[in-house]
C-alpha cells in the first residue's frame, strides 16, 4: 500500500486510530477525518480534518475534495465513523434510530458519493465500510444499531454493483471489538474472544489493497474467537 492515498473517517476513535497507524506503517498517505476538532498540522503524509459532520452532504463533499486537493488524488476510502446504542424498541427513544441512521449510514453514504469521482480516476479505487455481525440477526436491545448497520450492508452491495469494474466496495462485519469502552460496558465478558482493533485493521487494509482487486460486494465476517 506504499504511496496510496487513503481517506479514513472516524479517525480519532478506538478503531480509527489503529487503522490510521497501520496504514501509515504500510507507507500510505492519510487524510484523517473526524467529528472531533483537531489541531494536528498537515504534512506531506498526513492531513487531519476535524470538526466535520459527514452526515451533512455538503460538508462531506467539501472535506473529501479538500483531501483530494491536498494529495492530488484519492485511492481508497475507509468509512469507520459510526456509533452504537443499546435500546429496546418499546422503551427506547425514536430519536436514537434517527441518530444512528445519520451516524452509521449517512456518513458512509455522503463520504462515498463525494469520493466516487476521485476513486474512479485512481483506477484502483477502494471503499471499505464497517458493518456488524449483530446486524445479520438482531437481538433484544439491538434494534436501532442493527437496523442502521444493515443499511450499511445494503449500501455496500448497491455501490459494489453500481461501481463494478471501476471501484471495489466491501464491508467488514466485526463481532465485539476489544476497545476500552466495550470492556467498561461489559466487564464480565471474556475479552480474549473479541476481535482486536489490530486484527480488524489488517482485514480492512487488505480490502483496501491491490491484493483485493477481485473482491467486491463482500460482507466479510470478522468474528474473532467466538
């Protein structure tokens, strides 16, 4: 992946940080986008764009175009921006459904739409989305999250069909990721069975690499040791 220009959304999160570092270690140039503000200065290899609401199509377009202008091209987009909430249908807040749809689906949709012209020009364009194993069959309390991640799955499939032969589009479907937040929320769980951010980053970057040129439309489970 040496020299490839990769846009990573949700770059300051637990998974995003690991993917950024892993991509840089492989010689990639990174445009790191996040909703959180940043003061990290731009360099030849890194551009940090903070305070961006990717659920807003205009902001997404402006930000993706700024990344392309900085590096001269884009080769891959990794849509990590997302959120989780555990609420039952009967007792939860309907606004949670709207919030998770905006953060999980619209961010990926808007970033992808903005990046398509640049990725098509690249000739080796890649889009990698983050789905969820929990969206394949939702359990109690998983309704709003699973519904939004199922939307990411369908977005992935539709984009893969529309861009076939031009840009590959795939999604990873992790089970529980071993993050500090998940350990805090599930202290009795067996953490050894969870997927580590490093393991997931390796799969994500494979799908963004030249080696995955024949893979598109895949929803790839990354289930750890469950």
